[in-house]
C-alpha cells in the first residue's frame, strides 16, 4: 500500500523474470539463470527509502519557500502601511479645519 501512494508499482513485472529461468542453466539450454530473489526486494526497499527521503526533503523545501514568501510579504506590508499612513496624514493636513458650511473665508 505504501508504494501505491506514489504510483502504480508493477510487482508482477519485477517477478516476471523468474518464470522463464532456471536455477541450473546448464541443464536447460537457452534458459537464463534466475536472478537473486533478495536483489529484487533490495531494489524495492531502496525505492521505498528513496521515496520517503525525497518526500521529507520536498516537504521541508515547501515549508522553507512558504516561510520566505511570508517574510517578504511581511516586510512589504510594513512599508505599504507606512506609505498609506503618510498619504492619509498629508490629506488631512491639506484639508481645512472646519467643515464646508462653516468656512467663511478660504
């Protein structure tokens, strides 16, 4: 079930080489010798280890990228807030002190 998370791993094709092989290739002419059974499982074990380590590293990279993006946005947000506050202060500084009906001389 673990390997199915990452895609279809055809175990039948891995073990297919054992169908047309012989333990004693000298007795049956033309049939290749059977591969080592433990070598097939070693390949699967190495594949599982590789996929696990790769997923952990990719998740770590994703977290680092999100953290960097958040820091950049946070830095820009502070500068943007100061810029908007400056424009608000300038806008209120240029307005008259009284509301328009109470202004006699402008």
